[in-house]
C-alpha cells in the first residue's frame, strides 16, 4: 500500500534544461539535485523543495501536459505566482475549489502546474 509520494516526473523536450533551471531554481527557489549518472546521460534535471521532488525528464515525443498536473501545496499562494510573473511565466488564478486559493502557472515548455493554498 502506498504511504507517500516520492516524486513527480514531468516530460520536457530535449535542450530545455537551462530554461527549466531558471524557472524551478531561479523563480521558484528550488534546489537542483544530482541525478544518478546512469540517468543523467538521458538529460533533464531534478529539483527539490522540502518534500516536493519534481523530476524533469527528456521525452523525444514531448507534448506539454495541459490538463494533467502536479499540485504541490504552498503557503502564501501569491508569492510563487508573483515570482513567476516577474520571470515572464503565464499564471492563472482561481478560487473555484471551496477552501483553497490556487494559481496555475505554466512552465517554460508549456506544462501546467497547480499551487493550492488551503484557506482557513
């Protein structure tokens, strides 16, 4: 029986690593982690922030995930949204889910993300 989510893998196109480093590492302030050597040769990059571990892996047939998305919970939903907007990212917001404020940024390759913040 699963007990926790270890990581989320998002597909990315070859050659997008620098833009993704600027987005995840620069704008979001995540720490890039070292991939194991047998996996690093495939390209992509891995990041970490607390218990959130996105693995961005090169997919030769890449198409951005427009509906499917990871949803790492945030505290202060406006902070990552404003940081991403300042870096030129597209960010939509909504409060359609009762009890949450949410933002939906797109990463540099068009993948959809969700940052939910519970409202007390």
